[in-house]
C-alpha cells in the first residue's frame, strides 16, 4: 500500500519544530502546516511553514517538480543570469526560490570569507 494522506491541519506551534521543506525552524507561536499520512500501519506527520508547504504543493502540482527538481531549477535559473521575474513561476514558488538563492549566496560568501581567513592565517604563520 502506498502512503495515504489522512488530513491537514494548520495549528499554532506550541514548541519549535523544523520545517520539512526549508529545514529552518518553525518558531514557537507561529502557524504552520501539518500533513498526517498513514503508511504500513503507522502515521507520520510532516510539518512545514505554511508558505513552504504552499510552495512545495505549487511546485509539485502546477509544475510537476519534486525535491531534487527544485535544486536543479535553482541551478538553471542562477546559471541563466536572468532575474526570477523573467520566469513564469507561481508567486509563492518565486518567493521561496528567492530565499533559497539568497541563502546559497550567503553560504558561498561565508565559504569565501573562511577561505580568505585561512589563507591569511597561513601567510602569517609562514616564516
Ligand atoms: Zn519552511
């Protein structure tokens, strides 16, 4: 039997959770989405920011794109050098991709800074 979706809820977080879609924390006191699924006699709950869940759904249903597809979509868009607005994307998807691209750039920047610091430290240590 394949997983069967039972129901969806949008509760307010009583404690922090991790978002299934973006992996960032779902802060206590914010509304989030829970999907309850049954599979092989057990139930599973998948928690996500409401907007992340919407974006995931829009990608999956409107564009037929799953997780790995999203990463290669980001790569294609970044490589094209075109602004995100140039692509015909659902709004909620465009916002999530903007976030993901900005995060990737911040990570690259942090990596560059770390490498520079290491080079500097090595130069200073050299006789
Ligand atoms: Zn999220």
